C-alpha cells in the first residue's frame, strides 16, 4: 500500500502566487508598456504643458525682478521739476534750488539737468525736432536720497514749493503704486494660468490611466485573481506615469530654458524703433533668467512629476475600487 505525500498535495496559497506575480511583473513585464499610447503621445502632451508652464513661470519671474529693480531705484530717488526760463535767471534759479536741496538732511546727491538733457528725455516719445527748443520744457533736478535716513518728503515738498514758486517735488509714489499693482496682477494671472495647466495635466493623466486600465483589463484581472493587491497594481501605474512626468517635465523646461537663453537674440532681431527697444529693455531687461529663474524651471519639473504621480494614483485606485465593488 503506497503512502501519499501530503506536503505535495497541498494547494499553493493564493498570496504566494500573488507575490510571485508581483516579482515577475515588477522585474520583467510592466503592466503599461513604455511604447504604448500612454507613453509616447502622453509624453508629448505633458511636455507641451510643461513648456507653457515654464514660460509662464519664467516670464513672471523676469517681470517680478524687473519691477523690484524699478521700485528700488525709484524709492531711492526723487525729482524736482522747475518751469524752464531762458537766460541766466533760469540757470541761477536751478542752481539756487540745487544748493537748497543739498543742504537738507537725508540728501546724498543733487544733479541738475541742463535744458539739452531735459529735451533728450522726451525724444523717445516726440522725436528730435527744432520745434521743441521753443517749448517751455520743465527743467529737472534729480535727487538721490539716503534710504537709511530719508528726509521727510512731505515737509520738504511743502517748504520748497512755498520758497520757490513754480517748482514741484515728485517722490514717484504714483509710479511705485502702479508698478506694484501691475506686478501683483501679473503674478495672479501667472498663478491662475499655472493652476489651469495643472488641472489640464491632471485631467489628461486620469484619462490616460483610464485608457491604460481598459487596454490592460485582462492583465489586471489576472493579477487580481492571483491575489495581487490594489496597492501593487496602482504602484505599477504610478511608476509609469512618474517616469513620463519626469521625462516630459525636463523636455518642456529645457525648451523653455533655450527660449530664455535666446531671448536677447530674439529681441535684437525684432524690427522696431530704437526707442521702443530701449524702453522694453528698461522695463524687463534682456529677458534672461538668473540662477533663481532656472531654479523656478526645476520646480516646474518637480511639480509636473508630482502631478503625474498623484493624479495617476487617484485615478487608478478610484477605478479599481469601482471594479471590485
């Protein structure tokens, strides 16, 4: 009478099969093939999103830095406008006002402008014309103040305008307020555009994850049958979409970096008046990024990768939960 080996007759536990399938799938056969539609086409779409997001973030960064430089320069200077008069009397009055301002506390430097220098300030808008010489262009006095110990602008303005009728002191407060308002608007607009791009990217990832699950439904069903947990299946999709996000993020941010590097050459190639080009350069500089700007682009790459991972996790687990209920 033969004996039966009970150890060989015992069925293999489902959990053991699931672990073996997990090891095989993790090391040899990914659920989502890299060359599938969720790889190539999705990488292209996310790269475009990352490129647009990088351009938006870099542009806001450039404008913000330029606005900061403008406000700092404006805050350290005030100007005095004096009604221009012909003859030595006008020059004498300018010199007298400059001497008065130099003697005040908190004033570092006083620079009177000649009539020719004052005329050159309006040339970018009006152009060169002999007719301007007959106009009563106000004479300007540029004043550099001590930012650590500034003068009392309101008191100085009141005393000077009372002592020298026809003179007006401008602390550029209106300009500063307008620049801050414009910068704040651009920042909010940039943040809004980035949020919209993030939402669009998340929607594309969820749609791609749904498509990948549908096209690999048989594989997912087999994995569920042998005991693979939803966590394991979701991680396979997360890993795939994370790789897509990192690759697409670097491609998009790299293209944006090339655009910012080529910006000086692009602006030079644009046909326009020299005055308009000079004003653009004064407003936003050369349009290039510094180390902080490139750090912003790297942040975009990290954000794109995080969005791809988190949205794929949410989408896949939500679909798997619906299938198993």
